[in-house]
C-alpha cells in the first residue's frame, strides 16, 4: 500500500449514526485498493486560536495537517447545520488554512459531498464549502454531490439507492484528482 496515493476524508458530523459518516465509510470502502484512506477524528481538534497556533500546533492539528499534506485527494462529507457548515468542520478547515498562504490544502484535489434528510442535499453547505475551499486550493472539484432524502441508515450504511450516485461521483472526483498534477503554486 506504500505506493498507493492517499485520500483524507473529513466528516462534518460527530454524531455516531451520522448519514455523512456512513457515506464517508462507504466512500472509504469503495476507494480501498486505489487509495490509502485516512479519516481523522475532528472531535479532538481544538477551536482555532492564533495564540495557540503561535505557541505551536496541538498534536491533533499536527496530525490533521500531516494527513492532508500526504494526500492527493481530500473528500469532505458534511451535513447542513442551520443552513451552513457545521462548526467542527469549519474549525478543521480554519486550521488547515494555516499558516496563511501556506496551508495544507494548497495543491490538493478537494471534493465536497453532503447527505441529508432534506430535499436539497445540503445545498447551502456545499455552496459555502465551494466558496471557502476555493480560496484554499486551485484544485477544487466544482461538481459537488448532494444526496437528499436520507432519513436513516440501513444497518449502519447509507441506503442502497444512494450508493450508485456516491460511487459515480467518487469515480469522477478521483479521475479529476489524477488528471491534474498536484501543485503548491496557489
């Protein structure tokens, strides 16, 4: 697996039975063999504070940044909270944007997905993430995935009707990540 490119999956929900966490699990299983997949636990990442940063990144932040730096592809799965990005995910992205103009996402292919019980598939969150990530990497995959109307899991997994759309999008975003060389010239 040492020669396999790395993919980091960020999940914007801490809930045990999160549909986005289940979608991320499905994505990780689907990508197995093509990528070495890393799923950092964002619950241990402290709130961004420049005073903390100036004293040195905490271990959870160092690990998160290292995982993203070693990745060819970063996938984000996020619910929509109050019409926007969940705080835990925005906080992780804030840490990844540092140091200013030299953040971990520069040059990384980034794909954005949202699985929600709502009928719009996290449209607001996906749009806000496109805007935020668009200033942090020049390799943002502009086609986001919204899977609406997912109310519950099927034995801990996203329901079967949602899986083909996820697999098709994963094929597209991985092809995008392979077709454009990684750069650090943002």
